[in-house]
């Protein structure tokens, strides 16, 4: 059920029965010469809507702009500063509780949002407003991702390329896959910016000239579809698990 | 040109020539028993994308959630608190300047966002970061709107109904138009909540039981189309006017 | 009853019986070559004290500095940034509740404060701290204002000139009324800064060279007195209406 | 010269020649059974206006509400929280620099504001916006104050009583002076709330039942007048000294 | 009992019986050519640990960096801005309440922290989170300090020199005591920066070339020891007094 | 060179030659029944002081309290909320630049601080104030850590136990190592709180009853010493590498 398409009386019927919401979040940022800047929010939206359709749970509109200052050197990257992102997500999530939502899954497809979503989740849980957790598709199927690619990326690599080839093939510049690979670096390690245990880079531009990592020619729409199916299934299970928990099991444990 | 669909090299070509961006903003909030909660962001997105297509100017992704606490009593209304909304819009708009954008049109379709967008615009202009102005479609064609309906609403009334009938007819519950009218109030005045010069209401629920105003049965897709064409034309002209201004004419005047 | 002139035991007698307070707010900003910069706070104070005298309700000291960045190009304009103004008003208003005040009228005479006072009022109402509403004198007598002047201004126009001629005639430079008119613009419309539905101006200086609008020579102290009487009467009625409401009718409605 | 009474062209003449402003600040808080709650802001306004008249320097409107949570237990005390007060004062003072003001005297008459005004002054000086210092009348004439009273108070004591007897005799309840003395405490020391080097009290109510200290019957309007004259003279000299300093001598010293 | 050296089960035993904590706070800032920059936090730690040992009450780790912008011109001075310091202290102190602490003594040895610790203490008391008070050793033994030195300083003077000679003799540059005296000023008064009742200085560098005041050659370890004993005894008594109070006597008094 | 032990003239000599500082940061939080709550800050201080001694670079005082809300259920855990921690670290680090520091290593020993230190580092780098990076000892010697223990923990496990056995053997309760192991869990995985790709736990108490993970009986002081030596060597190299970089290579790259 997609919240934005529904009227308030129809949503009232949902809230009368259910208290779970899926919130897709991504980013709008450079993804190399071959992928659209919307890659992350398109993937997040793809999963959240699919799983909402399969399960009947509520999906909210997508948060399209996230924490992406590390991609700012590349044209068109949009971002909000981290404290602002946290407050924005906290504000609308907190307000969902007004309608009876007490558990939320942040369906996230941008690594740069993870810590911030966890921080927001903590605030809301510690105040016992509601229980929110972050989910990223690739974390749910690590073996399949590892088996599918030699160098998965991560940013703008074959993993994300395959996913967009599956979800929005018209947005992939297939003729740029080789140049994406050749102009970037194979992996963060290859960029050699971790020194004596310290990450010395802050921006993607510190590691790669074209903004991406991995071997994009290794991507296919079929791999994308396989990963989409597998991860969607995981998200379905997460929804079911979460829905099954008594709310008191989701709140902070008592002091010892 | 839709930013999220483009790669960074393609966007680089845009920024090499142009410095204007259209940013659609709306809300996700109750719009009565007949319209989807996404009404406002769908309308904003409709105008911004259309005019970007016609003119070639850049359109960013849509901000789907706005300042809607005044609709909170109705199921599913999402909102962020006003200071958070301002900071979020300020942050990503400010960051657009990093790529060379120096003029922005907030293509807005939610009345509750107006003051906040103006406040953000002031901050950015006073610091001479960039020049941003707010535009709402109905303000650009007041006579046509007045002529089209006896009681245009505003919220969830025939004006917005006609627009969604035109843009997303599948999302309008045509069988609820009469009940929308009968369960609501004709106008804010009819609600009698302005007392001796003071607006005493804060929430839509203070004025109307079903959240909407006006006579929804007065709406048709044809009226929607006519308004959409007329207002799009106005927005095209605003883009052209804005693009024509030397940047120094857009910055604050000097002290007398 | 004027709070600042009273002792705490005398105020205790008031709070034992009453729970309403009038808070005058204005600005200190340019009002053209003929009016003092204190125009707005003088008017607000004038109404609040008069109505407190007539009704016996409590009037607090005046907030003299408001949100006036749009007049900054003119010598002497004082202002606080909008978020700071909101927090300041929220803080002292919230603290009034400690003494038992549960309803407040912001007697405001500066247009630039309106949205901010409404935003503060919402915060306090949503938290059920107290109920505060904004009142501006000219909104309470729109017909009389329209009938009194051809072009009322608004800023520094004959409407405000007449009011100061009535309340503080010694502060009006009568010999500057013609130059005020001739050096300004008749109305916002005449400034032609609304383009295709968008307000493109941010500052008074974008519209007018001397900071004011309308025909100041149309003002007389008699018109001022008539408006003062009529609007004071409206404010008296607002006090009475507000005092009559059970507090529970002033709090937010329940979720549908 | 009183800013609020002047037009912007007249203020332009001032700024063309001068760069100093006097800003009166006080509080609205209980001052016992005999003095009005406005005592502190009335005194601050009294000094600032008087010295502006004598010297020709500019005086702004008065800030009537300050940091007075320590008087909240007594009816009618108004206050803003300390961070809000600092931001409010910082905001309008900072904005004065826009007109050319580069040195400000906070003419303060409320002890609870001192630290906050110093903190604001530091911010503005460290950023080299302008140089602002705090002045309190009794600090400028400590010997005269000591000689005038056996127990000067401080809060609501004979020192402040005498000053209001001089400035606003109609606001002093002379028939309550004895009860003020008998219902309060002679001094902070007498309240015995400093324990082993630590101030253990936070509120006036922790020290005194009626909110005041000292022997109010020791006050006379003559003593008030004498102190007013003496302290005004000090403030005149401070203005002259401050005006004489080259601005670079008022900015922070360089790193050693 | 020193919190950082204990395990959580051992601390559980403490919290089962007691609800008082000592929190040492100081600064890291220049103290002239003869004293280490850690002087203030070393003194605070010295007292807090000693008294914790004598009484058995809990001592937390030391806050080493405080509000010292007024020493910034001298190499190595570290500081946090005042609002940040307040929020930091408030945050960890507030969180102590989670374990049952309801009374805290801020064992402070930096004058620049005093007002901020009082402001934090007020916030926590007004919300009835816990009761915290500030204590500085020299305020507890004013007569002994006065009797021990002709010119005690304050900053970097013989008072602090003697204390470090006692606590950490290896950190005192005894061969710099004369130059410390000769390169500084005898007292704030001697610097002549109070003008007509107003403190016109903001930084130590405004008063003294080497950062210190007083006659350092007047210091001896024996004086330091005597003061340490005497003030420790006062702090022991403060702990005992505080522990004896019923919590309801430590909360704000009711409205009159 | 330890900043707090030095005088300002001696620090002036350092800043004349060098621009690098080591800042130790840890936490004060439960570490099971066998380790002191100061474990993390003791380790951070141990490394930072050691490497400062070896290299001659400057070491600041230790930040003892960090972001540890996830340990709050266990007695004595102290913490500051995440936004407050970031602001505190940002403030004093930013101020170090005033003395000429342009590169900082956050010598951190608490996993819960990592993201926040990176966020602070970004702010300071993006504004080109200075360049700061985070370093954690175990990240610099991953192979040695892996080889030393079967289950290293992480929190309160044999890795940290061995380190405290080496640095502060008197603070380890050796008689509690078995109970630490038996009352905890072997690893995060073993706690089974990652569900379908989502981390569903927020607190240590969600995973373990006694707050710790791993097999503590596997720890020895010798292993601690070996790791301390190896990681210190890495930190020395990081200092040298960092000192060698031209500052312009440490600032953000230009827009492509």
C-alpha cells in the first residue's frame, strides 16, 4: 500500500489493523559516467514498493536526497548536511507515531545514510516513541553479492549497475561501462588511502577520478534481477519478523 | 532535464551553460475522501517536470514531505516541523550553488510551505549564496481559477481535484466527490473561525470534519488541463525572465 | 492592568481570577521620511494598553524589536533574525503559563511578525501549554480601512500615518507627507515586482526608494481616531470571546 | 537621540557622524510588595535616555524582558531562558553594525543579565563585528551606594527603592516598605544558603519569603536622585571614553 | 571511589547505597611562564579525588577542557565555546541520573566555568532531574587565602602557584617565579581596565603581557598544603551536608 | 610532549616548529565484571602519550567521556549524546587551529566514537580549518589481533583485556575472567540480533547479559604488550606520514 496514493479514510483502515511502515531513503549523487544520479533512491524505492505490494504493509514516499557531501566534487550531486538529515528523518518518523505507527523499516540504499538512520532510530527508541531499524539490500544477501562479482564496487560498481539494469534499464549508459571501469579504481583498497589503520580519505574524489569503483562490465540485468528477488525476500521476512514482535520487546531493556 | 536521471558528465554539460534549477516541493497530507495524500507533491512535480521539458532547464527530485501539522488529525498525514523543513530545504539548495546554480525556482504546490520557502530564500539571498523564489501555480493564474469555480476551496477543493483529474485521473475517487462536498465546508469564511480580525483556528480539523473545502463536484479534468496549460505557460515565462536577469540585479540592494 | 507597573502580590490577585494576557509586539524599522521608526510598536502598545484599561485584562510590556530584515537598507532599522524572534516570543510566552495564563492575544502591529507569531502559537498549542492567537488591528476593520483611503499603503502609508497622527501626533513630520508620497510607490502592485505569480522582491528597497507606499497626504488624525476606536472595540470583543471559551475547546482536536 | 522617535533620514544624519549606541536592558520580575515588576527595565531606560539626552548619542528601545527564572515563584515574573536571551541580544546588536555602529554600551539594570551580556559581547568582539560592553549603574558608584545604605539589598532593597522613588514615585507603594523589610531578609549572607564555599540556592525564593532583601525604609527619593546624578555622570564619561578609542584598540589583541 | 577504575558490578554496589557524585572540572590554558597549562584541571582533580578517598563518595573522570577563550592569545590554550561546554556538562550530568545519582558537586577550579556550571545546574534542577552545585576551593577558605598572600592573583598568581607546588611540584618552574611577577600585573585593578563601572577587557591579554597576576614569589608548597587541607575539609563538610538533605528540599520551591 | 604539563612559552617553541597534535579520546563505560569503566580512555591515553614521547609530537589531555548510550543499562556508564559529543570535539579542535595546528590525529579507543569523529573531521576539512583523522589501534594491526585470539570480542573481550593487563594490570580483576566469558556471548553473531540484513539491536544489553563478548581467559599481558608495541609503531608511522604531507594535499579536491 503506497501512502501517497491513498485517501485518509483508506489509510484509516490500514492503521486500524497495522502499525508498521516502510520508508525508502536514498540519495541523489554521482554514480559515474554510466549510472543516473538517482541510483540510490531508485533502488530504495524499488525495494520498498515491491515489498509493500507483496506484504500489504504501508510504504511512504521516498526521501530522495541524503547525506552525500563526499560526492560533491562531481556535477549534480545533491546533499544535505548530516545534522539536518537526521533532524528531517527524525521529524517525519516521529510524527508517524501520531497515527499509530510503532515500528518502521528504513529501506535504505545509500551507505552514507546508515549511521545517521541508526542515530535517529536510537533517539526514537530511547524515548520509546517507536522502533525503527535500518535495512540495506546488499547487507541482507552478502554471499550472493560476493558470488556475483569479482569486485562489487561498492559505489557505482557492478552491484549497483546490475540493479539499475534490472529496475530501470533505460537509465544505464551501457556504452560507458568500460570507461567507468577504466577511469575508476577496482576497490577502496586499491586506492591506497587507508594509512596505518586510519582512513585518510573523506571524499570519493580522493579515491577515484570518475567517482566509481569496481568492474562495471561484470554487471547484467539478470544478476540484478536475481539479487532483487533474493533481497526482496529477505525484506519480506524482516517485515514479518518485525510485525510479530510484541512492542515491549522492541523497547530498551531495563537497567540491570 | 531531470537531474536524477542524468549522469554527472551530462550534468556537467548543463552547468557549463546554465545556472537555473527548478525544485518541486509539496506535501503528503490528507486531501479529503476523494483525493490522494500525495496531491500536492504530485502537482508540484507535474509542473516542474513539464516546464523543465519545455524549456530545457534542470529539474531536481521532488521534496515529498512538507509542513503539514495542520492536517495531523487525519490518517496518514506526514509532516516535518517547520524549523526542520526550513533547514532541510536550505541545506540542499545552498549546496546546489557548489555546482554553479545561482537561481532557483521553488515550484511549490502546498500553501503551508510558502512562508518557509520565502524565509529560506531570504537567508540564501542575504548571504548572496544564490537567489531563490517561491512559485505556486494558482497564484500565477488567479483570474482563471476564479472563473473556473464558484468555491475553489482551497484545500482539497475543486481546484486541486481538477488538477489531479487531469494529471493522475486514476487516483481520484470520483464516487466520493459529493460526499467530499457535503462533509466539508464551502470555504474558510463559512467555518466562521476568524473572530474580530484574528484567525482562531490552527488545524484543518478546526474548520472541517472531512478535511476539505469547496464544491468538489464542480471539478473536471478539462478544467484541470486548462489550468495546467495556463500555469505552465506562466512558469515558462518566469524561467525566461529569471534567466535573463544579471545576477547582480538579484542580490540585495545596497544600503541607502 | 499593566504588568510592569504592578507588584507581585497585586498580580497574584489578577491570576487568582483571570488567565488571559495581552502581549503587544511591533518592530523598530524605517517608516519613511515622515513617521518614526517605532511606529509599529507604538501602535501595538497603544491598542494593548487601551484595551487592557477598558477590560481589566492584563497587558505585558511591549516587544519593541521584531522581524524586519526587509527594511535593513534604511538607516536605523533594527531586527532580529526570524528563528531568534520565534524562540524569544515562545520562551516568555511559555513561561507565562507558570503563573496560570492559559490564553494570550499577541497584539501585533507589524506584518513581518505575523507568520512567526502563528508558528509560535502552534508550538504552544500543540504541546497544550497555552492557547495564543495573533491579532492585527487593520485585519479587524478591513472595510473601514478600505473606505478611509484610496491607497492605504500598507507600509508607512496613510493608514499607519493616520494612526500615529492620532496616538503620537508630535512624532509625525507633517511637512514630509508629500515627499513621502512622491518618493515612494502607490502600492506593491505598482512596483511591478510580482512576476508570473511569484513574488520576486524580498526587501522594501526592491519596491520603493524611500521605503513607503500609498498616499500619505490622505491621512488625518480623525481617521486615525476612528480606526483606533473601531479596532479597539473589536479587540475588546475578541478578549471577551476568548475569555468565554472553555480551555478544552482551545486545545487541538482529537485524531479523527 | 531616541532611535524609535526618529525617521530614517534623520538617523542617517546620526550614522554619518557617530558609531556609538546605548542599549537599555532590564527585566520584568517581582521586586517585593512595594516595587513594580518593571523596576529593572525602568531604571535601565531612565539612565540610557538621560545620558543620550545629555551627550547626543543614540539610544535604542528598551529590552524589557531578561533572564529572571530565579524569580519565577512570584506572580507575574516574566523571563526568557538564558540561551534565548543571548541569541536575541546578539541578533539585534549584530544587525546594528549594518548601519555603521561599531561600539555599544548595554545599559543594564538587572544582575541576572550581566554574564549573558558579557558572553554576547565576547561573540561579537571575537568576530570583530563590533565592540559591546555591559554597564550597571551601581557598579559605577560603589562607594556612594555603600555610604547611602546600611544594607543595600541588593534585590528590591533600598538602593532600587530609592531609584524608583526618584524616577517613578507613583509606582512605589510607600505603605509597604516596612512589610517589605520585615517579610524579607537583610542580605544574602543572612539567608545562610552559602555552604562551605558553595552557593546552594538557585532562586530568590530559596532565600526570602517575599522576594526582597535589605531595609527598604532606608530609601528616599533624595538618595535616589543623588545616585542617579552620580551614575549618569559616570555613564557620560564612559560614552566619551568609548567614543575616543580607535576601533582597532577595541578588537582582540593579536596572538603573542 | 574513582568511577573509571571500577567495574560495573562494583559501581552497582555504590549506587545501591549512595546517590552523590563529585565531578572535577578545570581547564587547559596558559598559566604564565611558571605553571603548567593543566593547572586548573590538576587542582580540581586533586580535590575531588582526595575528598572521594576521605568520604567514600564517587568521583568521576575529570573534564580537562573548559571555557577559556579569554586566554587564547597564549600558546596552547585549549577551549570550547561556552554553549558547547554547557551542553556537554549537562549531557553527561543528566545521564548520571539514569544510575540513581540525584545530587552532584561540580568540583571546579576554573573561574571561567562558574557561570556555565550554575546555568547547567539550574536547567537540571528546574526539570527536577537532579541537584547540582558548583564549588571552588578558594571560595571555601576566603580568609585563609587572604591571609596567605598580599596579592593572590587570581590567575596564575601565588595562590595557584602554591597549590601546584604542593600537588605537582615537578611541574612548577621555580626559576620563573620572579619573571612571572615582573612580567605580569599585580591585580586586575592595577591593569586599569575597569572604566566608570564597566569592565572593558575581555581577554587576559588585555590586562597582562605574560598572562598572570600577583606576586608569585610569595608562594610556597607549605602554603599550598595548608590551603589544600583546609579546603578539602570544607568539601568534606559540603558532601556531608548535601548527603543529609532530603531530595525534596533540593528541588525548586513551589509557586507562592 | 604533553600539552597540559607545559607552560605557554614552552608550547610556543613547539608551535614555532610543528603543526601536528595527537588527541586521545575514549569513553567511560561498563567493560564487564573484570575491566574498569575507564578501559577505553586509558587505552587511548596510553597510545597517545607513548607515541608523543617517541616522536616529540604534541599530545593534548584526554577526552574521557564519549558516545556510550548503548551501555547505559550497566551501572556507572557515563555518556554524552551524540550531537553534543560532536560539537564538543569540533569546538576544541577548531580552536587548536588558532595556535597553528593544521593536522590532528584523533587517537581513539572507543568504537562508538568513530563515526562522530569522522563527521567532525569532515566539517573541519570542508571549511579548510584543519585536517583531522581518526585512528583506532586495532584497525592498524588487524592481522595480529586476529592471530592473537580466537574470539577477540570486541567489547570487553580478550583484546581489550590484554591491553589493560599490559597498561594497568592492577585494574584487571583476573578472578573474573571466567565469569566474564561465561556470562557474556562469544560474538555479536552469536547473539543472533542481526535479522535478514538488519541490525536489530541498539544496546549492548540486547546482546549480552554482562555487557561483554569473547573469551577473556584468552588474554595475557604479553599479548597486550605485543599489540601495544605493534600498534604504537603504526601510529608513529602515521604521524610521520601526516607530517610529511603538504597542507594543500590534505584539503578537499577541487570540483571536477
